C-alpha cells in the first residue's frame, strides 16, 4: 500500500512586521495603502 499524502503546513513569517520609519513592530501590514497629505495655505499676514 502507498502512504497517504500529508498536507504541507503554510509557512509562517519569521520576522514580525517592522515600521521602516520608527523601527517599531507593527501588528497590521499597511504597505499596500497610499499615504494621504493635506496642505493648508498659511500666509494671512
């Protein structure tokens, strides 16, 4: 008889997610989101 095939486990990430600006570990991956900036004109003198 042939042995039954076993399912291969999914690989888990070795290193936690690290914020490149602060160096702190992150719990959620924000790499696919776009940054948003708001510019306010401040020349009322």
